């Protein structure tokens, strides 16, 4: 692979959202505006990651494994697992950045006590859920019309048994056109990996080649083909 392409792929994956708390300090989840500098602050004791202003007032709390993606200068999308493992779903929320306000002590305390996946002193513009148990292949969705400006969402969905029944799917979701495709990540689940210790955390698409780039915890960056079904090579 040419060095210029390697560098391009590294830039692509660096802009991909990843799960809290590990990735929220990166550019994909930067929710600052010209009027407010907001930063993500990780809890050393394992609590939710806080979106705070310069005075340490929390504007939002993101629990472990939730994703936050800024999709435009004015909006962001959050997604996370919800429900029981056997009948769970992936839940998506769309917010206006301008609607974020400092949370009251009561709101922040309640979110921590209830272990809310994502909490903010703001009401979502729209939200939508998809059952996690999905077969491979394309299907239609029914995202609310408010998601019309949302770009492709690349969502990693794993089962809750990371030891003897590993399952990992990639969902390629096109909210404006109400389409999604489920792609099993067999290259990973059938590969020589230490499941539970190594895991894929984020995926992004190159606009130059169409290929997908992924990386994760204790695993290198990899290149997949355009539909995400085939491992091509390690990024190196």
C-alpha cells in the first residue's frame, strides 16, 4: 500500500466515533461551539464520562460503550445498546447542539444512579430503535424524518457472550433513504483473536476508495472491502 494511502486511511479512522469513555475526547465527539467550549472528562472511578464547560458544569453524561457523533455544526447523534440482552435493541437519538444546557445536580445525580446510557438537559429532536437480533443482508428502516441530514452510520453490534459464542455485526445505516445492511464480521469472529481482550470499536469509510477502515482495543487498524464483508489487509 502506498504511504499516501496509508496516511489517508489513518486520517479517516481518526475521525470515526468510538465508544465511551475511550474515544469521546476525539474530534468525532467534539460538541464545542463558538459560544461554549465543551470537553469530555473521563471519570477515573469508572463512572460516566461528563461533557463539561470551563467551570466543570456537566452538560451531558455518557456511560460506557455509548457513541457520540457530531454530524454537522448544529447536530449530533448518540447510539447505544438498550433493553435486555435477549431482546435488546440499538437506540439512536438526534440532538441539536444548541439545546445543550448545564444539568442540574438532581439531573446529573439521577443519571448516575440509574446508569442512564446517555443523559443531557436537552430533549432529543428525534429517536429511533432497531432490534439487535438482525439477520445478514439489506432491509428497510423507519427513521424519523428529522434524521434526513444524517450521513451513513457505521454501527458495530456484538452479542453479550464474548467467550464461547462470539458474534459481531456491522450495520451500514442510511437514515435519509431508510436503508440498512447487516454484515457479519466473520474475519474477526472466526479469527485467531483473544475475544474479550481484543475487540473492534469503530469503523469509517474512505470517500476516496470506498473501503472501510476499522480499529479497536488491542487490535491494529484494518482495511475491509466496500461492503465490509471481507478483510483485505492490516494498515500497518
